[in-house]
C-alpha cells in the first residue's frame, strides 16, 4: 500500500523507522497513549525486524520464551502461549504479527519503505524523511527503531561474484528456504548464528565444511517443549518475572549469583558448573559473580567448557581446534546450541582453521584457502552484522546545521545514555549504542527505552518544549562512562568482538553497549530524568 501522493510531503507528529519489537511498541505508545499522528516506515515486506530477516536454519532466540515477550500488556502475556523453552523464529514472527493485529498497528505501518535520508530543519523544527520509494515525510520526533543487529556483514572476499553455486548471508535468508539435500555446503562463521545453523545444515547436507576463524564457547540450550506446569507458572508469576528482569544485570529472568568462583572448593565448583551445564542456556554464566570480572575466575569456568568440548568431540585434532579459544568466556556474546560440538562427530562434517590457512579467494567452484581448494555448491556466511551503528549510518541522517551522523560518529557512536546524539534534536535511538541493549534480553531493554521516549515526548508537549537534544558535555561524559563500565569487566579483552566494532574492517574500535548492567542503567536514566532531564538541553 502506498500512502504517499508523489511529491507532497506527508505530515506526522512522529516517524518511527523499523517495525520490529521496538517499532511496534513505540507506535502503540505514541499513538494510543499520547494520541499522536504516527507512521512507521519499514524496509521489509513484512513486520518483525530481526525476526523477519533472520530465517536461517535453526534460527531461534537464546532468551527463554517466557522472558522474550512484551510485558507492557498483562492481557497479551496471558493470552499468548509459547510452545518451547526457546522460541523459534517462525513462532516469534507469529507473535509479532499477533501483536500488530491485536493492537491494530498495521494501518500505521508502511512496508516496503526504506528510509534513504533524514534532515532536521531548525527553522521549522521538523525532520524531513525521504525514502527510496520517493516518498517524503515530515515529523517533529524521529525515532530510530532499526535494531542492533540488522545490517548484514558480508565479508569482502575476492571472487565471490564468480562463484557458480549459491551463497547466502544468514541475516538475509530467502523466504522460500534453502534445500541443502545432496549439496556440499561451506559455512563461514562460528558465532551464535553459525553455531545454531551448523547442526541443522549438517542434518541435510551431503558434506559440510565449517570455516572457523575464531573458536567459540557454547553452552547447550537444552531446548524442549514447555510443560503445562511451566506455562502456568510463568503466567501466574508474570509480575515477579518482570521485576527480576528489570532489577538485574542482563534483563534475563534470573539473577547472577552472589558468590565468587573462589568461594567454593574445586569439587563444589565442578558440581555447580556441571549442574548449570545440564540445565543449559545463558544462565550458565550467572553461576558466579566474578566470571566476567576476574581473569582467573573466568579461566576456571572457561576450562570447564574446554574440557566439555574435548569430551564431546571424538577426533582429537578437531576437538583441539574447537577448544583453542583465544578470549575469556562470555567476553564475546556466548552462544547456546543444540548439538553443535556433537555435529563434528558426523563423518561428512569437517572443520577448517582459517587462522592457519586463511581464505585466499572464492573460486567458481568453492573456497580456496592458502592450503587447499574446497569444492562447494552452497556457501553460507554466518558472518554477523555491522552491529549497533551500521543500520543508522546506512541512512543519510543530517542533524542541526548540516551535521551528518557519519561525521558525528567518525570516532565512534558518541551519544548520551544511548538515547540521543548531540546535534540531532528530537531524534531518539531505541536501544542505541551506549545503552545496555545487546548485553540484555532485548524486550525489557526495548520496553524501557520506548517508555522513556514516550514519557519524554509527553513531557515536552505538556511543557511547551520545542526541542530536546543531548548536551555535548553529557555525551562526552557518557562515552567515558560506557568505556569505564566495559573496562571494569573482561569484555574488551575479546579484541575481535562485534561489541567493539572489530568485525567490520575500518570501523572505529569503541566498546558500544553499556556494560554497567541493566538495573544500574535504569537507575541512572531515572535519576537524570527526575533531575529535570539532566544532560539534555530543552528549548521552548
Ligand atoms: P558474530 O557473533 O559476529 O559471528 C560472526 C562469525 O563470523 C565469527 O565467527 C567471525 O569470526 C566470523 N567472521 C566474520 N567475518 C569473517 C571473515 N571475513 N572471514 C571469516 N570469518 C568471519 O555474528 P552472529 O553469529 O550472526 O551473531 C551476532 C549476534 O547476533 C550474536 O552475538 C547475538 O547477539 C545475536 N544472535 C542471537 C541469536 C539468538 O538469540 N538466538 C542467534 C544468532 C545471533 P571472528 O570471531 O574471528 O570475527
């Protein structure tokens, strides 16, 4: 549906870019709570954001389904029934479509509409947004809800265009699916995505070659259908679960235990870790408070996982390659898996170490490393994303006095509280860089930001404030705070992580998410808001 009449700008109070978890709730909040005239612009043919695009085999959320939900509507919580411990991509997409229908959101969402540029004009205090479909929109408030992991990172490897087979990036997966039956498949990348996809692809392919640059830890997910008892428990305790998510470090429905790795004997530690390994999932990293704070503590936990890998993988050379992990556990986002390491015991699966034999080029018939040619019919790039800033910088965003976002962020994403950027008045970034976002279970992080932005806009309108903008000094101080929070942990020691932008050649190396914890972050935001939007300049 095209709502635009070509040439004439359409006028709104607020424009939201993106119709994923963030954009849907932001639309509902601004339209139904504040009564604003709002439009969502979405590049895809359907709603869902991340979950619209990431349809690769095995795509599933690592957050447990009862926590990977909106909590703003108790009715919605009670009426939606997740089926498995971790929700699979099609189920999440069904959920988001249900939300769109239930709250009558579709009439204000324009699909197939990719934003090309956004410009702020001080004289009118309006943003003008242009799309690739040649529509023009104007608004007072511009809200980017573009997701943190939405700009696919396809490595620039010579020869890709000459490849005679098919290749895919996991984040842009064809909707009709890919049939791997009888095919020789190569997977490049062993992050959360590759680790989810590899066992599923292996179950179909004739031959699977995994090209590993950095070995990775992974914890068994132990996915299973949810029992009726658990479903009843989650619904009956929704308020308690919400409280736990809002008051802890990672917005998951569990607390990090308040004990040190060194508070227990070796035997006890082994039992604790074994039990956590059997339970599976991201809670494994929450057994000790110092796992991500103290290198020696981390080493003991990491050693447990390495021993598990060696015990699972039968071929000792492959096991060693998989266990030779160069960074502390959880310093990169820790994947959870379903039979990832076990997959390497299958006779048709091989692992190639592209640290010692780097990929030289892609040939018409496969991948050529410095040592060997690997003949392939299909290449799957599970190579991640230009995270957190990629999707924002792809749009040509120009703030006050012609300041481009790409210039403002030349040295990294300078921002205040992950919510606003100096020089970009009335623009808000849902789960932007500088917020805990990707270090969290995303829905609570999103709900927090959307509620804050909604309350903020309500405040501006009630008090006749024309524009709000992050102050320069506040942004500089916040960037220091984000760096300090990361430096207090082992996170920066994974020097090749996407948290640092290190996976994209040429991207500034800046630790992007706020690592001081979700509860702490909420407290900071609340205190500054209560203190009269401290760090923001409000102009009438
Ligand atoms: P990722 O964590 O960035 O992993 C990308 C993988 O590709 C890494 O192994 C990386 O190696 C490799 N790689 C990148 N460029 C390469 C190149 N030029 N040549 C060879 N190898 C290359 O990406 P991801 O696995 O898509 O995950 C991204 C994030 O998405 C996750 O951390 C998580 O937050 C989210 N995610 C969540 C779920 C879930 O909840 N279920 C699932 C998937 C993803 P290096 O490590 O050496 O760079």
